[in-house]
């Protein structure tokens, strides 16, 4: 690109871009093929699910897998709508609270001066190394001791500690919220709460959108809450129900279609959220230093 004098993102089409475009098309097909297969697999009839050699595209699409999934939920004591409500309710709570907590903590660590600020930054960075399974037992003990076992908070509270979200928003705030702007606001009489809400939040909105997507994905697929912190069936969420549908049927051949339909239902909300907010995600990645 540089040898022909063309910028990386030119305003007009140039034939020298053909090779780069061809590479992107091939890469897009490769990256998108699992999604296409997921959609096709969910609509395959039983005869095509186990066909050899396996087919990538469905030839005779059917809704049989979805009707069997709904029929199974009607046979159980609790309808699938209850699991959907639990997942939607807890996911909305996790997304809203994660945005508020991440932005508040990032504002304090980035723009305020207080004792222990450096130590808290380091603790958050080190916490990025811990996988969820490593903190499962401490989480369980904390939930028991604070009395939220078997409540909706058992789905919500473990996901609010989001080190990667705090790190992302803080990095974004370091580079996109100038200190001079905050000092001018203080001279005009604005307090820290007003500066956070009226100045910092609008300037870091791309990073907050990324945090919202990450929080949504974590909460929507969060199965540990129902497995470890909940023993009342009416409080368990949709991922737990989808996993138990297959195991309760006991026959992996019979439940292959139900599993394909369940995987598609769980995947579609993530895909829609990312498509709607992808521009904000790219902006935050480009300016926060995360590659």
C-alpha cells in the first residue's frame, strides 16, 4: 500500500487493493463458517444430523428440533419461560451494574489522587491472571456468609468483579479524558460525581459499550451460578436448563437435534449484541492499547 502511495483506509477504490480484499474475503469465509454451520445444524432433520459424509449445509430444513425442545420444557414442572426470565433479569442487572462499577472505579484510579491507588491498580492487573475455577470456593464461601445463597444475587454478584472491564475503561480514560478538562470543570464548581457523569461517561462510552458486551456474554452463558450457588429449580437460568435438557434425555443420538437448537438459541443474542455495537468495540480497542 505504501509503495503505491495508497493510504491504509483510502476514500476511493483502487485496483491495487484487490489482493488485500481477496485476503479479507477468504479470511471472512473461514472465520464465519462456524456460525453458518451452527445455523444450518439447528435446522437439520434427524436423517441429516448423522449423515456420512457429514453435510455442511442443510438440504431439508425443519423446525422439528425446536418443537422437541419446547415439548420437553412443557413436560417438566417449570416452563422454559421461567428460565428465560431468570437469564434476562440477571443479565440486565449484571450489564447495568458492571458499567456503573467499572466506570466509577476507572474514574477513581485514573483521575483521582488517593493513598493506595498504585497498589489497587496492581491488584486489578494481577487479578487478570486468575481463571473463574480458581476462585469458585472463595466465591461460594462469600455468598454463604453474606446470605445471598439461593437468591438472584447469586447469579449477579460473582460477575460484578470484572478486572478486564476495569482495566479497559481505565486505559481508555487515561488517554481520552484530558486532565485539563476536569480541572476546568472543577473551577466552574463541578464536583467529582458531576464530572464523572457529565464529562467522563460520554468520553469513554466506546469502552463502556465493550464492557457491556463482555458482561452480557459472561452473564448470558453463566452456568456456575445455577450449578454451585442455587438449589431451587425456579431460580436457575437458561444455560443450566439447556445443559440439563440433553443430559436428562440420556441418549446423545436422540438429543443431538435438541442440543443443536439449544446452542443456536444461546448464540443468537450474543451475535445480535455484537453486530449492533461492533463500531464502538473497534473504537475502544484502537485507543485503549489492547491488541
